[in-house]
């Protein structure tokens, strides 16, 4: 499970884990709990994950459990091996909606701008496509669907249904929007 912050990863991942009787793992919480970080990024006010140590721990977890595992993370690449991932769901959200979601979380303008730009530029999707078999990477748009609808779509895919091709081009959508003004002013 990956996607820009604010796309609904955690809600979706927890619901999907309940529906599939899978184990839910928040990689961010796991890294903090087990102190698997290499430092602190003051500008972004976030910890820097020690990828090697986190990868080893995830490998141990995947080898020791028999039930499916749903990993909720912003950055699976380098930590979750391609061979153990059956699907990489990339949650997407219209940047105009994403701005409102992140504002409700009371994030700073700079942090909102950075994450919205990441969504516009397909950061999580490109990373997923670069690090996992393309057939495993599925985009799900959470812009206008509620979490239950998104989980239903994922369950259909997990049961073998071919995923709908989602072509996301936020740049084209936003060409005439004032969102550029907001992003430039930040």
C-alpha cells in the first residue's frame, strides 16, 4: 500500500486487512517502535528510515507469518521485496481534494505543497512502477470514492479480476486551475 500522504492509505489498508483477515502493519509506526531510523530530517520534521535494517525486519516478518500481510507505507521500495508482494496498490487523489484533506490535518503550507506536487508528478506511482513488476502495480483513485468503495475495488482485484486501467494526469486536469497559484505562493 503506497500513496501520497492524505490519499487514504491507512484507512484503506486497515479496512482491507479486516476484510481479508490479513495482518496490518504500518511501516512508519513499526520503524519508530523498533528504532529503525538512520537520522532525522529537520526540514521535513521526519525520521529517515534505515532501509537495510527495515528490509531485514520485513523479510523476517514475511517469512514467519502464514496469513497475508498488508503493509501501509509511503515508501515501500527498497524495503518490501518484489518477490513477496502480490499487489502494490497506489492510492491517488485529485490534488484539489488532497489540499483540503491535508489542510484539515493542519499541515504547514510547505508540507502540503511538497506532498501535492508529489501527487501531481506521480511520485509514488513512478517509484512503484520502477521497483515492482508492472503487473503488480494498481492505481486506485480515492478522490470521489469512500473507503468502502475503494476496498471493494481492491477485493475484486485480489480475487483475480483485471483492474480497471486508471490513467492519472493531474497536470492536464490542473492546466486551467488556480491550484498553480496556491502551489507557487507556498
